């Protein structure tokens, strides 16, 4: 298992997919993780910290809007992650499908 694909809550199925990724798939997954980190910073962490520092109504409005957009986008991001993981070479040979892949060990579906 690579530290680049490790996550503390990932399901055994995702661990298995990551263990069998090609170099290209692992690189693509790393880029997806980096872009998600930027998305989290831009739509959650930066606006919220700015609002906490500024304490102005406009900064709280912007933070609220961006945090709401972030929360609404989470299911879309998870769906895209399932499609990506199930599209890997190994996952396709195993017959894994996005609608049945558990991303987190504590989820039932």
C-alpha cells in the first residue's frame, strides 16, 4: 500500500483497488486528491477562516454560500470517486461497479 493512496477510513475494497493500481492510475488518483484539497480550501477552509478573522456580515455571507456549495458537492465528488476507482484496470477485471462500491469502512453502501 502506498502512502499516496492511503486513507484512514477507506474500505477494504478501496484498499484492494489501490493496491493493484497501475502507475498511471495512481498518478491520476494523486492529482484528484490534490485538486480535492484545493477545492476544500477554496470552498470551506479559506472562506470560513476569513469570516472568523474579519467578523463582517459580508465575509460570513460569502463563507456561508461557499460552504453550502461545498456540502452540496460532496455526493457528486463521491460518485465521481466511485466511477474512477471502478474504472481502474484491476477493478474492471473484478467486476466492481460504482453503485456497489463502499468508499468508507463504516458505510453500508
